[in-house]
């Protein structure tokens, strides 16, 4: 993450969390529960406060943030208190986990404390950056900024890795560009960062949308595979004596994974309305690009999509592209959600060196 993103994240927190009074709404609900937990106190309803809090946190526009910004929110303890995750946590505390009122009040107070501490930290960061912050811009016009994260087995450790993954990304760019009647050079490198090496690509909206569709479907397939495998392991731990069911689940998991590439190809062909007989060369290039991209992701590589703001929504011919940008912004948010599900389901891995 660069300084510009960090500063903008601090501004976003002020606008979308502080100004909307999310901490106060957490505190209001918690204090009401705390009073109800006191002996000889008249029990007051808290449904109004619960609904108001959940509605507010579900309306927090997380889709406006980049992958790095979302990860910072998670580290600060803010992410867990907002969005669907925050709403689920509240429902778990109040209803699903069957906690007594005093315990529910304590759990809500813990969320509130982490949230306010996270806000305090990001506010201090913003104050420290105010005098030195300068707007950073990429020369990408109205293109989408696609960040490619070289992580896991896809990390760049030497020039051989650089050559290998460079060839992979050339084939990915070529295949995606072909189906849009564009050229690989239309995908431009506009920046890079160190640590876990990240290459920033300035990508036309139509190419970025296809990339995002491939990433989403691939992640969805991976998520369903992991969920099925987890279900199988849970049944075995419970010593469920139903070998037929276990065998069927094993077959389902393997079949979904094996048909993954084909499913993605069919999805993209359908979306782009490609003609299989007349555009066989494009479909072949697309298939290779998808295989390469899925291989990159299976090796640990990741992608993130930073879509231009609402005031930059016209293409080179002056056509309004706001609907396409809005769809891609939501798809990027969905990708981040499903990535978090996969990370939660997957067994922990050893931390990588220099990350």
C-alpha cells in the first residue's frame, strides 16, 4: 500500500464510520444490554437499536476500498465490526450463541473497544500524514488499476522467476485482449511495489471486467471445493457410517475442480457472446489465458481491481460507462469477500519470508 491509499483510507474511515456514528450505535446497544443485565432493573427493548446498528454497518461501502485497504482495516480490528461480518457477529451474540444478557453486553463491548482503538490509530496516522501527503496519480486515464500480487509459489525471487511469470502474464494479457479485439500492449504497467512484489497494470474496463470474471469464478470453484472437503472431514470426525455419502461428496469435489477451467471458459464465452465456430482462435487464446491465470492463482498469486471514481466514467468515444464501472466495483468487492472465506476455511500456512 502506498501513502496515498493509506491517507485516503483514513479519510474513508472518518466519512463512513465516524460520521455515520457507528461507534456510538455500538455503544448505545451495549449500554442498553448492560442495564438490562443489572438485577432489579426493568428490562427495556433493544430491537430498535439493534436494527439501526445492523442497517448502518451493512451500508458501509466496502466495495470502494482496495484489497490492501481492506487488509489494513482487518489488522486494525475495524473490518470485523462492519459490513456483513459485523452484522453476523451481532446476530451471533444476541441470538445464535444463546448468551445471557451480561455476556452479550461484554462481547459487544469488546467489539466496540477494538473498533474505537482502530479508529484512533488510523486517525493518528492521518494526522501524521497531513503535512507530507501528496496526491499520487497513475497515468491510466479512465482505465482500471489491476494489482497483481506475486505471492506464495508465484513470488519473484530471481530473474528466472521474473522471466517465467512474465511469460505467463504475457499469455494472459494476450488471450484476454484478443477476445476484445485489443492488443496485449493495451494493458500497461504503471507501477510496482516491493515486499511481496506487486505489479500495477492500467487496464481498459472491458479487459479488466473479463479478468475479474475469471478470478471470481475460479475463486468460487475453489471455495466450493474447500467447503466440500471440509464437510467430508467433519463427517469422518463424527464417524458417520455412510460410505456412499462420503464417496459421492468426494466425487462431487473432484468433478467440480476438474471442470473448473471449462466452467470459466463457458462463463466468459457466454458473457462476451463469442461464436465458437467463427472465433475459434480467440477462444483458444482465451483458454490458454484462463489456464495460465488459474495456475498463477493456485500458486498463490492474487489480483485486485481498483475502479475509477464516479467522476471518470467515459470511454475514449465519450460513451457513459458508469454501469460497467459499478458492476466491476461490486465484482471486485465480491472477490475480496470470497477470498476471505477461502482464507478462513483453508488450513494455516507457514508465513513466507520477506512478506
